[in-house]
């Protein structure tokens, strides 16, 4: 029999930890985006002189948020099944 902690299975705890870590990384990327925008003096992504670094970081952040949403749905489904 698999041992279960008071917080759920070990897989649930690891998934929750992964999600928390990814949200932390999103916050770091948001800070990096703001720094790149401030350095260039351009804050509108639609402007032609918007910094390429900020545009790249925005895409990475958006991909991470999409991944987090999938993982959160998986965690929610797993908790309902338990």
C-alpha cells in the first residue's frame, strides 16, 4: 500500500510545488519585462521600437501561464478523483 501524507499523495505535493515554482518564475519574468521596457522607454508591445527582449519574455511568460493552467486543471481533476 502506498503511504499518503496528510496533504495528499506525494504526486499531488510535487505537482503543487511545481505549480508554485512556475508562478514564481512568471513573477521573475514579469520583472524582467518591466526592466527591458523601462530601459528602452517603450511600454506598448504594439510599438515598432518595442524591445525584442521584452517581446520574447512576454511569449515565454504566456507559454508558462498556459502550462500552469493545464497543470492546475490536472491537479483539480486528481483531487476530485481522490
